[in-house]
C-alpha cells in the first residue's frame, strides 16, 4: 500500500513543482538593450533595468538611456 502511494504521489508532485517553477521567473532576470555615453561615444549595452520605476539606471558610472540620442533615461525599480 505504501509503495503504490509513493509511486503515484511522487511523480505527480514532481510535475506540479516543475510547472509551478516554470512560471516563477522575474523580469529582473531578463536583459534589455540600453545606451550609454562614454568618452569614446555612444555604446549599446545589455542591462537588467526594465524601464519601470522611479530611480535612474546606471551601468558603472554611466547613466543608461533608452535611445542612442541619450534623451530618454532608463529607469529601474529599486
């Protein structure tokens, strides 16, 4: 009785956990395109700032922007 219960419940539990964890990712794990102005010119970078929030996004000492003209600052949540 005990082994048949485990044979049914254990795989069902594993499937439920796998489906649940598949949807547990956050936007902060995604990377977004941004632009920074450096002394050598504008560079395109990958950043983790989703452009939602109130704080300005920085990559090192450089502020990150949404466009290569550096007029639309990218924002972050934290």
